[in-house]
C-alpha cells in the first residue's frame, strides 16, 4: 500500500487549480440513467470514487469512455438493475443509482451500503421516501429490493433529517415519476443545486432550487434529453488547500473555485486571523499575524461543513488558545483525534465535542488515515510539523483528492508518495 512522506515546516507559495467536485460528479453520473441520449460530463475529478461509480454503471450494462477529466456515458445499453455488493461496499454513494434505476426500470436491487468509519450512515430516509412514492421495498440478503411496476407517483416527502444523497436520490426518482413531488427539508448543498439545475435544463420543471423545499414535476416515465455537463469546483478540496496555506503560514491562491460555496469556511478562517481576498473564481489566503482559537459547530449547508471539521482541527492546534469543535452530523467523526495526538496534539473529547488546546509544537510522526477527510487533516498536520511524517493507508485520500501530492508539491511542500 502507498503512503505519503512529508518533510514539514516548509512555506508554500503560488497557486493551485481546484478540481471538479466529487460530491457533485457522483449524482450527475447517476443521473445519466435518466437520459434519453448519451451524455458528456467534463471537469470530473480523477479520483477513485468516480472510477468506482463508472465501474458500477458498466456492471449494469451501460457503456462509458473516460478520457482524463471527461466521461461520455451511454446508458441505453443497461441490461441489469442489480448494483452488486462488491462494488457498492467500496463506495456507499453507489446508493445514488437506486432512485434513477427504480424510476426508469420499475425495479432494482441495490446492495445495502455498509456503514463506514464515520458512522452508521443509514438510508432509512431514502427508502421511506421511495415507499411514499409507491415503491414496494424489502431487504433481502443484504440487498434493497425495490419494485414499482406501474412507475413511481409524485408525493409530498418530509425528510426528518436533512440528507444530501437522500435528497439527490428522491429528486432523480421524482424526475421520471408521474405527477408532482414536493420535498420538504431538502438539502441545499451546491452539489444538490447543480443536479437540480441540470435536470431542470433537461426538461424536468423544478421549483425552489437552492431552497429547502423542492417541487419536481415528473416526466411520467419519459427519458430526459440531457445536455453536456461541467462539474462545479470542489468546495471541500478548496477549503482543504486554504487550510494548507493557513497551517504553514503561507500566501497561496486557489484558482477555478466558487467562493460563495464555502462562505462559512472563509468566515471561520477570517475569524482565526487569516486575511482573505477573493474574486468570482479565485481566493487568496495570507498568513495570520496571530492565529486565534475558533468555535465550530458542523451543520448542513450553508452552515459549517462536516467535511471540513477534521482539517480545521489540525489548524486549531496552532491557535493561541482553546478551540471547541462540535460534530453534529456524524456520530463517529473524530477518528483523526488519536492520530493528531501522535503529533503532540492536546485534544480532549467529550461525546461529540472536541476541545483543542493550542498552540502546540507539532512533531512529525507515523500516522494512519481512517477516512477521506481525516486523512487530509493528517497531511495538513504533517505540513506544519517539525520533521518527517508518514501518512499510511492513503487509499482513503485517493478517493476524493485528485493528485494531492502533485498539487501540494507544486506549492512547495516536501511530499512524496512511497510504497510500503
Ligand atoms: C453526503 O453524504 C456527502 N457524500 C458526505 O461527504 C457528507 O459528509 C454528508 O453528505 C454530509 O454533508 C456525498 O455527497 C457522496 P447525509 P450523505 O445523508 O448523503 C443521517 C465526503 O467526505 N441519515 O446528508 O451520506 C446520516 O446518518 C463525504 O465526501 C439518516 O439518518 O450524508 C447523517 O447523520 C463523507 N438516514 C446525516 O443524516 C438516512 O436515510 C446526514 O447524512 C440518510 C442520512
């Protein structure tokens, strides 16, 4: 297995181009199941999760050709509606094929996505909503078996919790359903917005895009004339690189980014003392004169994103004082704490609240990645630590960060990929 070796203490400089958003690309790839015609999706991040979902579509009988950051997908050749365990278990977002397969074919079997390191991650809300739209759903030998022989019918769905992929699944199911579907308490993440905008441009009338109440007027089984898609920039990758600049006391610029997609993150960085300038497609961060401690409570968009929680914990290690981070979305998203302690961090955990005592002098260490965003937090700490850090199990990182060592290396970090 690969690991990353980092010599810490280096200033960074220059600029980095932000890749397309993994969490926008995944539902957009799944939406190709709804298309009447082959579609092209560009600005794809070249990361493992994208390859996994394309492999799943291939397994269903669809055909695709992936050329760097662009994929052409033709789902007219799909001849199976079973999303198999050995693909789904490697990426739980495979559940995003459930809504489209069911609404297009009237039946499908999708392996239950396991939980993952950060929590149980149930899909009860997805299933409850599909049942409300007329589907018969049962769980058999680890698979969700869904039937809707006469198609899905529009309904009013009230999500008890805001769920990103739950909203995306139901938006896609409603796109081909008969009649109107209203989703109350819908997720408003930019990735959900892009999916709605793409479907809206494909002839599915959707009202309330960007709000927490969506009204989708289904095509009653008519496949959609879909146009080519360009994936929006990755706001979490962008936030991660801003933290790389912040934690190394550097001035760096991010290009091809949408600043308003990470407003909560920018506000927290400014509160911590980091000067920021941005225009409509770039953000520049400069060193803080003094890094102030921070209080963070993760919440759904537009609140502070849970996917940036680990990265800010690493940054908070350098703050002059005590920071508090409360994780409200996932029940087990503090695995990075024990690894950060290996750098010398002083972090106390009480339930879903972490108290970070700063400033801490960080010393390089061997550490182990546990999940995608925790891995990036360990890389950040390694960039700031004195000496050598080896981050192991970086297959987690490769799921969601494109060319991370090339991008950081180009900014001046001393980082290389090694083989165990
Ligand atoms: C999406 O996951 C993202 N993944 C996650 O990013 C992100 O952390 C998460 O949203 C929250 O923003 C993708 O978009 C592919 P949820 P998702 O359903 O949709 C509970 C990354 O690092 N819930 O919004 O799976 C759930 O347990 C990944 O890129 C139910 O109880 O998250 C959680 O506590 C990690 N029942 C909360 O809702 C359900 O049926 C939010 O989960 C569904 C969710």
